[in-house]
C-alpha cells in the first residue's frame, strides 16, 4: 500500500503543530459564576416562578378582581350556571354541550353533556359558592373561578373527566 498512511505520526513525533499548541496554551479561561451570582439567579427564578403561579389563575396586572357570593344557582350545562341574574362561565374549561347548544361549524367537546351537567350540580350543591371574576366573554357572560366547600368547580369538572382544559390555563392542585 505504499509509504503513505493517513494515521501515521508526523516525523518529529508530535501530534500538534506549534501554532495549535500555542493557541491551546494561551486560550482565555472560562469565567465561572461566583457563589453570590448563583444565589441571586436562584432567588430570581424562585420569585419569577411564584409570581407566575399566582398569575395563572388570575387575569393579570391590568384587571380588577371582583369577588362575589352566589345565593341561588341554576346550572345550565357542565361549564355554565346562573348565579342569581348573572350568567357564569367557569374559567379555563370546556364541557360537552347539551343537544342543540353546539353552534354549526364548531367542533364541540365530546362527552356526555348530561353527566357533566349533573356533576356540576353536585359540586354546587355541596355548599356556598364563592366566585372571583376573571373576564367577560364575547357573549357577555362573566368568566370566573368559583369554589364550593373549598373545591374549585373548574378543577372538579376536570378531575371527574367531565370537561377539558381550554380558553386559558388553570392550575389544579
């Protein structure tokens, strides 16, 4: 095969040329963070995460929260009920629609609408319902996070499998 071999050592026995060895020796050292800088970064991440978790269930900085108590409740479907004269849409979820309620051209959430409605009725019947308004939807309904006996109604519908997450993110613990 001849004298030429691509893995052969150079005649002087060195693997590096003097130029590549010199650039290796004089390369600037990588600067590492000090302990104080690392602690500041961790504190910043923790504060950012806690602020983010606080804002997940709320509407943000610009809106004003409105809390109210529901006396008489009439459940419409798995994600909507009347609180006195105010129509409430549960925040962050979508439940299956009763027959005739799904607008033409819209892909509605699959599932049993009667079971979703019954589950919401059971949740609101457990005790007094307290709501916190987060928004108003395009139909003029109040979008709210509501609780009954300490159970978030949106999370209750999700955990029972009667709704899916939609229209924003909610944190259910």
